């Protein structure tokens, strides 16, 4: 009996623990033969692209769209970085249009895949909405569209279509705000102190990007409204994450690159307030210096990301977007504070952002088998296979 008990304990210990798509598994009781046939069916369907694809893949569109915005900003005649602007302006305009088009096509492809997933894997999408990490990336496609709108070479901010598109991309952000921010202070199991993690800052970034674009269109009231939503929740969220409440460390090692989102939030806030106040004032500089401090804090601790860098994954794309936003903030800082140090800082951050993005594109092209891994923390297709053994 003791031997049987030990065998039972070992068997139970080997059953995988569900992560995100727990609701997609089949919990109906069956006998051994039926369970084996069902597990084969579930395994074959769960191995499909739609099951392993999730909102986290919009990290790629965030990186490419922000990169297009960076190159447009650097090419503007107002940029006072002689060492960099002379190089950027020698690049033909076709190259920028090509980059913008690649970013647009990538974003549309990801949106199409996710839309199909909503129809064919709705239970997985519903589970993603309830997950403390997955739900935050639902802001990512709308943030990508807003940055792509800023970077477009075909429309001006005073264009009517430009404003219609801003409304179309901003309304989903506000709707998600009502859902997620409401949960943070009304539902016990989803209090901010229980679900806070670095990816929660994407909710803040969505509001700040929307405010940035609205201010450029001249809609100051809308910009201030979205900025107030974003910056207020950012202050509370930053303190919550800093104090390491339950939930702030609930990320697997594979997702540790998302810690770089600590850089993106204050950088985006500095850009948004710069557009609202029409000057890179003291408040913008304070947020920019906070971003630099957080950047230095992260790069000085490479051991934190050692386990996540052992094998390529789509989580690596989380490095590019925050670096690009920091480079954009450095560009605005260099325009306001004339001098060698601001220009060198902008040059270093811009080059680093471009190099990281190019490296990620190369890795993605070479490591196609790792783009949809079988051990993604968001996927638990092996639960049915594990429970049937």
C-alpha cells in the first residue's frame, strides 16, 4: 500500500499546471479508451497556430510601429542632432515608406490571425481576458495603430480621416480602461495589489499614446483626459510594483524581458505632456530622467534576464519597443536642451534601438521554429496529454 501511495504521489506531481488557456481543456469524464482518443484529438487541435498564438505576439507590431515613428521623428527638419540627422536624411524616402509598410502589413496580419482566433478559439480569448498578463496585451494592437498613424507619410494631423482613425483606435482603449481599471479597485480577486505585474503598464501606455496623438491634432481636452487616466494609474501602479505586492513577481523567467516596460511608461508620459504643453518642460524632463534611471537599473542586472535569453522566443521583442520610446524621448530632450551631451545621448539610444530591432528581425527569420514554442507560458495544450497518462 505504501508503494502504491508513493506511485500515486509521483504521478500527480508530473501533471502540468495550467497557465492561461485553462478554460480550453475538456473536463468531461471518460473511460480510458475514450480518454486516449480524446487526448489525441485535443492535442492535434491544440498544436495548431491559433491555439498557440496569443495577444503577446503584438510585441512585434509595437516594435516595428515605434521604429517607424522614430525614423520619421529623426528625419524631421526640427531635429537638432547634426551627427544623426545628416545620416538619416541621406537615406531615400522610399526606405522609410518601406519600413512603414512592413509595420502596417505585420500589424494587419497579426490582427487577422487574432480575429480568426476570436471566432475559432473564443474560449481561449475569454481565458486571456481573465489572465493577469494576457489581458494587458489587448491594448497592444491599438497602441500600434496609433503610433503607425503618427508615423504615416500620407496624412497630416489636421486631416479629417486622421481624426476619424484616432477615434477608431482610441475608443477600444477607453473601453478596456473601464473594464480593467474598474476591476483593479472593485473586484477582490483582481485588485491591483493581486494582479499587478510589469505588463500592467501597457494599459497606461495606451492612454498616454492616445493623449500624445490627440494633442498633435489640437484636441487638448481629449489629450488631457487620456493623459490624466494614464498618469494617475501609472503612479499607483508604479508604487504597487515597487513594493512587490503579491502578483508583481508572478511572471515566469521566459517573460522577464517585459521588465523593460518600466522604461516605456515614463518615456511615453514625457512625450505626451510635451505635446500637450507644447514644450519639453520640467515635468517632461523629470519623466525622461526617471526613464534613464530605470534603464540603467535594468541593464546593470543582466543576470535577471539570463534564463530568458537561453532560447529565442517572441518575448525578446519586449526589448525593442521600450528602447525606441526612450530614444524618442531623448530626441525631444535634445531639441529642447541644445548641447553635445543631449545629442550624444539621443544618438546612442537611437542606434541601440535600431540595432536591437534589426537583431530581433534576424533572429525571428532564422529561428522560425521557436516563434510558436510548445512551452509558451500562455499555452497549456499539454494538460490534456498530461492528465491522460
